[in-house]
C-alpha cells in the first residue's frame, strides 16, 4: 500500500510536469509575438513623432491643416493605447504620451498653444523620439523591455524623459 501511494504521487507529479511544460512554451511564444507587436507599434510611433516634430505648433492652425493634425493625433492615440495596454512598467513615459495628446488636442480646439505648452510638447516629442530609437537597439524579441522593472529600458526611458532637448 505504501508503494502504491508513492507511485500515485510520482504519477501525479509527472502529470503536472507534463501539463506545465507545454504551457511555459506557449507563454514564451506569446511573449515573443507580443514583442514583435511592440516593435511594430514603436516603429509607427517613431514615424508619427517625427512628423509631429516637423510641425510648427507656435503657428496658428488653419482649417486646411486641421485634418492633417487630427490624423496624427488619432495615430498617436491608437499607438499609445497599443503600447500601454497592459502591465507595462513605464508609467512616466505613458504620462508624457498623454501630455502630448492633451497638447495636440488643445491645439486642434484652440488653433494655438502658449509658448510654455509648445516647449513642453516639443520636449516630450523629442524624448519619445529618442526612446523609440533606444527600443530599436534592444535585441528583439524582448517582452521584458515593457514589463520587467529591472530591464535596462526602464532606466534609459527615465533618463530620456529627464534630459532637456
């Protein structure tokens, strides 16, 4: 009887290992797929930010330009929601992305921004441009770049946000 119980325990442990091992592989594959999605979203973000950096937010917005800026604004909103949807660890960057959206939204509504708002918007856009470049330097796929508090990108992003451009 004692051997039979040991056999059942050993069999149960083998069953657990048999079930858990494929699940770990599936998690790794899912993280890899998500990493590629982050990479694509960050490339789109860089392109959008570069277009916004070319814009002169000190000049009043004309009706003809409103549609163009509105398109970039919606791209920024969509990309931000893709990148920061989940348990990411870049809270300060996420907040700056929402600041960018807020400035652009005010620009579209009021047709102009104060000098301080323009300077803050350009600062946030330039920091984000450098952050997207830093992400491209990270070996892919790297799910940890967005979800691991100990990942090198956490400190890089903080430094980029603190740097004055």
